[in-house]
C-alpha cells in the first residue's frame, strides 16, 4: 500500500507536531524551574534540547530548507555535551 503524498496532509501534520513539541518544551521548562532535585533539572534540560532538535527538523520539513537539518545536528551535539558536563558537575562537583 502506497503512502499518500498529499502536501496538505504533510503540512497539517508538521504544524501539529510543531505545536505539540513546543508544548512539551513548556512542560519541561516547568520541571527545570520547579524540579525537586538537580538530576530532575538535568533530565528536563536534556529533554528541552531534544525537543529543540525536533523543532529544527520539523521546520526544515515545513520550509524545505536542508540547512535546518545541519543546524539540528549541531544542536544535538551541543545538547549532548552540555548534558554530560552538567551531569558530571552534579555528581562530582567539577566538570574537568
């Protein structure tokens, strides 16, 4: 069975996904602010970084520009390094 290539369905789906992922960022930011422990805040920041990468990819799908895919890869790498650094700081008290 072939997948429908209707551009209206793709556009609607991408917009709905952008709204959903943006809402998830808001919910994660609440956990960053109110998180009872530091590891909760680290996990919430990591989730926000992942959601920002998803937003960049969805925006690339919406606009048809491949540049945002490269931006999302760079954001993913920066998010990973930042999460590792913050987690190490929370556990050991120093980064290096």
